[in-house]
C-alpha cells in the first residue's frame, strides 16, 4: 500500500515530480493532491479538511516558496506536534527521485546552505592521489595510441592530430586543455550544428571512433597531472561557449567553484538526443547544470566511485556497440 501524499509547490519541477512518482509503482508514495502555494495560503483550514478527506499522511512541501514561509510554523506543527502527517521537503524528494536539483526553484540562499568550495582534507588529498595515478595511466595509453591516431587522421585528410582548447578551470581560471582532434575544424565553442567561419563543422569518421571510445579525452592527462582538472567533476566548457551559457543561465558559473573533471555525475545520468554525447542546447545544458549542482552538494569518495564505475561501463558499452 503506497502512502498517500499531498504535493504543495508549483513550477515545471513540481509537475515533473508529481508525474514521475504517480506513474511508477516502485515509489512508496502516491500523490493524491497537488496544491499550489497560493491555494494553501488562501484557505489553510479548507485544505486541511481536504487532506483529511483524502486520507493524506505525508506533506511534500516547497518550504522555500515565499508564499508558504508565513505558514511554515503551522505546517511544522502538523508534522511534529499533531501527527499523523509526515513532513518532507520538496527539494529532498526531488533529489532522491531524479538525482539532480530542481534548477528553476533555486535561490541564492540555497547555495549558501548547500554549496562549498572546500572539501575535507582527507577527501582532497585522496582525490589528488587518485588523479595522479589515473593521469599516469592515461598518459601511457595516449603514448601508445599516438602513432595509430596519427595514421588514421592522415588517411582521412589534413589537419592537426592534437588540438588545444581554452577552457575554464576552478574559480573560472583560464586553462589550455589538450585533446585528439575529432572534428573537421578545431572546436571554438560552438554546438554541433553551428557553422565555423561560415563552413559546416562536423565530427569526422575517425573522430567519431575517438569520441565513442573516449580516446579523444586521454591527452588531458597533462592537465590532470598539472592539477588543473580532475578525473571526476563537472565537465568544463570551452571559453566562448562558457561565456554564452553564463549569460543565458542563472547561477551557471557557480559550477566552477570546484575543480572540473573529464567525467562527472551529469555524464553518466543525462540522456541526450540520438547521436549526441554532450549538451547541444540551452535546455540540455540546464539539465546538466542540475546534475552538476547535485554532485557539488553531495561529492564524496563513494559518489566518485559510482561515477568512475559507471563511466567505465558506459565506455565499454559504446565501444562494443561499434
């Protein structure tokens, strides 16, 4: 028997949570009511009566909603003084269900409560040791792969074997990262369908293999050993694209409060359109940002291990499907 709950909140993420929970019987909760904050504020007693009629035992509340803040004392009283109502924060349930934060509902005080640039000394030191070991292993694979990649790219046409990209590091510091070239032109911060100096830019056949196998990323071993990036963290953007996204998406630059990584929580969770392995629009980037904030809030050795294992699994699956 699923617990009967009322969702009190509004916005696309509230609708998303309502539909996901009610359409999937694996959750222990079923929403039998969805109220907007204004409805509760306009007639609190009437809403309580509706809760009783619907046998509601759980209230999932957007406690940060401005309309609800004057009512929080009464809502908390329902949960802690006069049972049987269980009080659940909307943000907590949303994160548990989707493994990302509800981006459109975030306000500045959420960051001050949940986001920090400082990790424990033990975590920071251990992560650096793992980065060095991983960077050395990637360097060995890169050295072995160079002659084969060189020959394949030369057979395909002219162009450099390696490219250098200006990207953002921790705290927005500009860094130069190194990759095997996978596109017709060196990517200058444009999405796949955007033209390069009036000419079509596209992923080459060799580049498609390099991307599918993730081999194009391995020259970044240099950046890892320098300490500019990590194996695991939010993926950083090319400088030009990063500036565009920061202008278009609120709080976007806060993702650079931690050291970026080659793979991250968004890369193992987000589903892109067919043929894409990275965001190709503002909306896809917003979803990636929601996953990034979840990682920054919850980062730990345990979460990093999950990301590493799922990344290896995804790489092997993509290569085996070639």
